C-alpha cells in the first residue's frame, strides 16, 4: 500500500498509509503527497516536489543537495587526538563535548 505525507502550508504534519491519494485526502481532509524512496518526516517541509528533513536548528541552511548544514564548518579532525563536537545554537558554533 502507498505511503503519503499529509501536507499543510508545505509542512509535513504526519504520514498515512492508504490505497490511494484520494482516500488519504478524504480521511485527513488535507493535501497528501505520495512518497516512496525518501521517507517524509513529520515537521519537515515539502518544497518543489522534494521532501526535506526537519530543520535541526534555526541557523542551519540548505546546501546544494537539499541537506541542512551548519553555517560554520565542523572543526578539522585530528586523527591522533580525536574530539567530538556538538552544535551550540546560542553561539552559532561547534563546542567540544
């Protein structure tokens, strides 16, 4: 059975499995768009025929592949002294964890 994203104002509200788009829209009362390969994520967006993942942070931007990326590059990795970093939205930077 096909999977559909329930869309309102380009925001993915939820997903539904139904026999057809017409049935999905009748059940939900909303616009529904079928997805197959890339799953639609509630909270994500649907723009120009593409399902985008939920934006992780307000400052992040879409890259040329429609993937959310930090506005600051991840710190360079030193293989001899590996460190982990977490994104800090308050300072718009990577913070060592």
